[in-house]
C-alpha cells in the first residue's frame, strides 16, 4: 500500500508540474507579459493550452487526493480510480486527435492540396506520456475499488 | 392501432425500455402546443401492431408542471390501451407515488420493476408477487441496460391488452374526505357528459385538490359548473375541519400509502453495501474535486467534437466545395441557374454541412455522458455555483439544454415554480452558446487560434455561462426580486451506456440540425445569394460574387456598408457586418453568408478571413455572435413564455450587451498590447 501511495504522490506531482508549465506557456503566448514560452522540454512539446492545463491539474489533484487519503480507504481508492480514468481518457483523446490529424492531412492530399502533419508533436506531449502512468495503475485501482464495493447482481429468475 | 404509453420518474431507464420495445423504430415530434419532445415508436407483440409513446419523465400527475400535464392529458384524451409504469426498484417508495396516481386514474396498468440489479447491490430485493397483489396489477422485473426481462414485459403487455383498467382504491384519504369523494363521484357518474371526460373517482379527487385544469374542463359543461361549485364548498368545509390545506393533506396520504406498500414489499437480503456509484460519487460530486473534473470533461467533449471530427468536415467540404461545385460550374446550365446552384445553394449549404460532424460528435459525447449518469452530476456540482447568482438549481437543466438549442431551454424553464426564477432563467437562456453559434467559432478559431481551437471554443461557452449567471444576478436584484428556492435532484446510478440508446439520441438531436439546414438555412443562403447578385441597378450577375467592386454595389454591399460604420470601432469589414444580419434568422446562416460574400468555400473562408480579421477582432466577433440578438425562433419562444414586453427586452439588452462586450474585448486587447 505504501508503494501505491508513493506512486500516487509521484504521478500527482508530475502532473501538477506539467499543468503549471502548460499554464505558463498559455500565459506567455496569450498575454504580452514579456514571458518566453518553454516550447520544448528535452524532446517533449509543451503546448500553451489552458484547457489542457486544467485537465492535467485535475489528474494531479485526484492523485494527490488519493495519496492524502490513502488508496486503501474509500476516498483514496475512488480518487485513484477516477484519476486513472481521467488520465487515460486525456491520453486516449490526444491519440484520437493525432489520428484525426493524420486522416485530415491524408484527405487534404487526396483532394489535391498540400498538407502536412507533425506526428511527433502530437505524440510527444505531457498528456500522452504522463498518461502511461495512470494507464499502468488502472488494473490495480480497478481491483482495489472492486474489493470495496458490491457489484449489481440482480437476477430476473428470482422474480 | 393499439396504444401503449410508457410512464415513469426521470432516470428510471424509460428510454432504454422504449428502445428495446420498438427496436429503435421511432420518430420524434413535439407534444401539441409545446416544444416538449414526444417520442413515438412501433412495436409488434403477438402479431399486434402497437404504437408506443414515451411520456415525459414525471413524479406525479399534478397540473403544475408542463411535463405532468402532458402525461395526464395524453392518458385522459388518447386513452392508451395499456400504460407501462417503469419503476426504479432501487428507489421504490418515491416511484410508487406516481404508480398510485396512475392507478387512481383507472387505467390499464403494468408495473415494470426496473433496475433490480441496483436494488440488490444496495442490499434488498423487491417481492414482486406481493407488490402485484397489493397494487392489483401485473408486476414484471427488468434490467433494461442488460436487456433482461424484456420478453416478460412484452408478455405482460400482451396479457394486459386482454383486460380493461379499473380505478383501484388503494389510497385511503380518511372517512371525511372519502365521504366527500364519494359524493362528488356519484354526482359525476350521474352526468354522462362528465363521466366520459375523466374517471369519476379521479376527477372527484382532483376537484377536491383544487386542480384548475380539471375545473376548467368541467366548467365547459353546465352540469360541470354545479360539480365544481360543490367541490369548492366541500374543500372549504374539509379544510376548516382538518385545519390543513386539503391538497397537501391528500398528497401526504398518497405518500404514506406508497411508503406502506414499499415497506411491505422490500426484503432486506443483506446489509446495505457500498456500491460503485457511492464510491465514485465521493470524488465526482466532491465540492472541490467536482468542479475541475466537470471542466476537464467539458474540455474533452470539445476536443472530441472539434478536433476528432475534423477529417469528416474536410471530406464534406471536398464533396461540396470541390466535386459538386466544379461539376455544376462546368455544366451546360444557363449562367444564372449555375450561379444560383453553385454560389448560392452549394456554397451556402456546404459551408454549413461541414459543421455536421462537430455537432454530431458533440451530441454523441453528451448523449453517452447522459447515459453514464455523469451529466446529472455535472448539474449537481454546478448547482452550488448557481445558488451564488440567486438562480435556482432548477435553472441548471434549462441552461444545460441551451447548449443544444435555446428554444427548448426556454420551454424547459416552465417547471420552475418560482416565477422570479423562471423569468430570470428565460431571459438569460439565450446567452448560453447554442450549437448554431458553433460554426462561427470553428471558422474563426480555426483561422486565428490553430492548435487551441478546443480551448478558445470552450472559452466562448464559459463566457456565455458567466454572462448568463451575472445577468441573472442583475435581473434577480432589479426586475425580479425575491429569495431563491432550493434544488432537489435525483442522481441516477452509473451505468455502462447502451450503444443503441446513445446512437438513437445522437441521431434524433443531429436530425434537427439537418432539417434546419434543409429549410431555414437553405432559404437564408438563397436570400444572401439574391441580395449579392442584385442591386439598385438591377441584376448584376454571378460575377458580383467574384468582383469585390461589383459586390459592393449589390443590395448586400449597400446593407453591409450601412452597418460598417456601426462596427468600425471593432474593425470588421462590411461583409462581416452584413453577415450578422442573417444571424437573426438563424445563427447558422452567418458562416454561410460570409462564405457567399467572400466568394469562397469553408476551407477557403478561413484564409479569406485572415485578410479581413486579426486574432483580436475575430475574438470580438465571436463574442458579438455569442451575445447578440437571439434568433427568431428564440424570440418567439420568449414571447410565448413571458410576452412581447420581455421578448423586446431580450432583444434590446442582448444587442447592447453584445456591442459593449465586443468593444470591451477590443479595448482590453489594445490595452494589453494584443493585436
């Protein structure tokens, strides 16, 4: 359980850091505050997107809440499960956006126009890479939640 | 045709049962006189063709809310052969109130005990045989989401069709009230014209409750006046004797009966265990975590709707702006006809149809989240915010509906009991960004904020909600003063969405957009084309659409130039100003009008707009489109709900607000050094 708590804390803090970075980039690219956006961190693209920043912050809050309440408790297990669901959903959404971008570029080329799509920029993003953490934790958090609840088991035959 | 009606509280799985019975063979219309959705489908049971009607989700059969009035008017006037009352087994007591109300009407009832799996996970099961015995009607168990028990329900309906309904006296209102009911009942029974109107016992009960709708209908007959007058006397006498409001007293007796029956039929099989819904709700409805979670959900909905649907929009644009347009332009048709079809119809309709994918994807995501049970939670979480703006939590549902279309949003405000809350909700509902405004955001955000389209569009939606809430506060503190009422809402258990349910809901909602594209938007596109190729000097020819100088001498050019001065501080050119005029007919037409006036397709429109707008002026334009005059249908809905005075107020305040807001965006941007 301690390892689980530490994993939640680590994931939460990493998400919070990237939420702050994307928020910084959004402020830097939107308002003339004289800030210089951090477009790349090593090979990772950091978008300046307020919506993404809120999403990353939400996942961060959920994992930090899980670490705070302890994943062994109802609140802790629920926070971890919802954190995993949201983290994986954000990852899946970006993969869908990338797939749509590729398809869009292909269709535009088919229509006889020039089009390009930077696949690496779409994939090497914090929402994609950080999403692997919640993805790995999902089976555990699901089992943990299931052990705490009773599944609906109605049978028509008994009526 | 044999008629079967489905009744039940909201969120009991009525739609899922409807879809199972009809296999999706359904169509959607409106109930007469109102824009409340009416779903009708066809089913076949034992070789019999049935018309299945999905009644609105209701808690009782009073005349206070439009939904309850619709349901009971349908039962009274259409006299369905069987009514299936869908009861949530995990919330038996509350659901039985409606069952008892339906039984009092003397209808042929079948009780469908749905969600028995949820009930069992909560530690109890319902003794369906005992329930059937106590109610005197067949009771069948189902789990609609897992398609369990549907055959049993079909059999029960088939059996019920062989018998007739009869009024059952399950609720005992006490000797004095029962005596009054009997007196009125026998008087009604002795008058054939009144007897055929309603079930006599039910009518007697409703008259004693002071139901104005029943009184009005009774007064339509000479003998009815006598009955209504006697009911008034009896009510006054009973209220004096009992020392209470008679209607509340009778409602309480019904609740007592529902509670007694529920207690008798519930069998505790194990202590109530923690359910999955309980567990997840500790986070999802949490006062701190719930808000960012709701924002993230909405952000993902917008990403899904606008970024993931993009290839389909490209495909439609290619078909309309490329293949079809070129085919017509290259045909041997006369020049005038070619221009009307290619520049008017294909460009106008095509530039709107490219928004079909984002709109369909948006509805798909919302329908799936509704089925999962999340949308009710989002409303619950946001309710805390609503209260701070002196708006009832009941206003949340109309405002959420406004995201689709403002007209049903305004109609959905009817059940709000507090008149001040209702009026404020109706007046601010048009500020909520409906799907018709989406095309403008998509084009402008795509042209100037590539990579952040989802965030910019979400920003416009948030701005709409913020303005609506602030205005509500202003209205509630000035025009409609008074305290705010509370909000009670049932949160359905989380469920895996049914694919067919989600697909049907998405199609029904998207169909309306398609219908509009084929009617209002088509006419709008033709009008824009006509005003662009004609002018004071007569017919200018299709070349006006390609020659900016010639276009400026068209009616559209003259109109646009007249408006240009008004919008000069915002930096919009005459074509952008003229396009706004068409938004009054339907907001979707704005983009179509722009495409025609700039002489380009939707893809080309983004490039054309880049030469006429800057990121700042485009943001101001989006703000103006978000807030300026509601479309004609919305104005008509406001007039219908509050009268001409308030409809005129809505037009005036929205125009002024939009202008000030757009100007503020420009001013603020310039102050911050943004261009």
